[in-house]
């Protein structure tokens, strides 16, 4: 039976979670019928060019209004399964299910950690109306089992994935010229420019490695002008003006990864770490913080490296890969092989489609 899916994400941002929403929409649109609901004038709105896109304005103070509109969409498009990702959409989605005539199944993909018990009346009511929670890591799966009391929704753990990148080598060379990269060892850090992402740790590490020909490539848009200014001031204080490149936001993630010899994930709390498998899938090893999602992706010193979240240990790991080209090559090959085996997007999406369709 052909099912009608509805992807929902009213988030204003465009990070790993929102990119996953696009992936699900694209994949489900091929396999079955799928519409997508996003908030107007958001980054998701601008990224999705499809007749199947539906605009819905989120209301924090009056959730009944968007819920009633969403319920109408559910009935109009005869939706069988509503799939949402952003935790703040939970009330809107559950109310819409109850207001609708069709009473669709509701599935949540949980991308963030859960840190407290959900045993109050309100949360019990919410989770009573959710059929499946998809946990993106085993750690998240364990948290859901711990913090949501029984009876709870069925919990399914399936990793996210990435496709084999299609790269235009000519474009990579154009970017090299644009950023004036020559023979330097390039350490990249990808993601929103905000303190939790840890760009400052890379700058501090770089300041202790001035005897090496190393540059930092900082890729992403600034969430806080104050923090960006702090980074720029730190670059001057540490005398790194010729060693740091800011690219701003880019859609060409794979091309920028290929500018790097190694990438860094220094996020304070990283539930999964999509950029880890994106980097490894491009044959570029990662130095990732030794907590959260990276622990489930990386075999330390086999396919990438883990580090304690401080600049001294990060500098130590960067220096190791700078000096040991044999290790760098080994990590590159093993990481590439692992991603293609265990984190293939088409395989992972098919697993999720089968689980969702059976609910």
C-alpha cells in the first residue's frame, strides 16, 4: 500500500537536524508520496523548492492555531504518517493528530540528547500520542528508555548516513586559489560559528603549532556577532592573521572538506556528528571530541582520532597527523571504508522507511 508521508520541521535554523529533514523528504519523495511543512522565511524554506512544500507559521504562545492548520493539511493530503524532528514541534504535531479526522501515525526522530525525566502528566500525554521515536545513536536510545516512563512509544535506533559525494575536482582547485591555499596542512572545522562548536579551541591549538605549516579553515555562518568578534580578536592576540581562513556559509560542504588534510569536531555536546561521517566519506580523517556520537562512529587511531576537549590535546593530535603521513593515510582509507559500509545513506534510509511503513 502506498503511504502518504508528511515531514514537519518549523525550525528557523539550518544545521545537521534540518539537513536531515531535507534528506528524509528527498528520499521519501522517491519511494512514496511525501509533503513537507516548514516555517515561512526560514533557511529551510529557501532551500526547498518543491510544489510539495507547505508553509506554516509556528506560534509559541498559541500552539492551537498552527495545530488546527496542520490538521487541515493532514486531512487534505490524506496523510498516513507524520514525521517530525525538532523537539519544539512536538505539541503542534500531537495536537494536529488529535484535531485531524485521519488520526495519522506520528514518528519523531530524536537528534538531541534527553537529559531529564519526562514523567509529568503533560509529557506522558504527549508521548502517549507518538507511535515511534527514532534514536540517531545508541546513547540517545538509552536516554529515551531511561527518561520516558512506560508505557512509552516504540524506540528504534538507526544511524544516519551520507551518500558517496560527487565532487567536481575543478571546483576544489578553484576554491584553493580563492583561499590562497598552497602546500599548507589544512585543519578544517565545520558548523555554525558559536561557542559550543569550539572554534576557539582550534585557534588556541594552532597558536602552539607555529613551527608547522598549518592553517585553519573555519566553515560556517556566525550565530553570534559577539562570538565572531571574540574569535577575530583572539586571532590578532595570538598572531594568527595569516593562518586562519573564514569561508562563511557554504552549500559546497564536500568541496570544502577536500581542501582539508584533517577536520576537527570540537562541539561541547554532539549527539551524532554528521560532519564526522561526511569528512570520513571524503577520505579526510577527523579529530573528534571523545564523547557523545563520535564514540559510536570512530575507532580511535583506526579510522580517525578522539581527543579530550582541550586545546593542548587537540594540538597534540594535529601535530601527530602533521608528522605521521603513514598514519594519516591509514586513517583516511579506513574511515572512507567504514562510512561506505556502515553509514551509507541509501541503506540507512531504506531501513527507516521499512520501520516507518510497518508502524
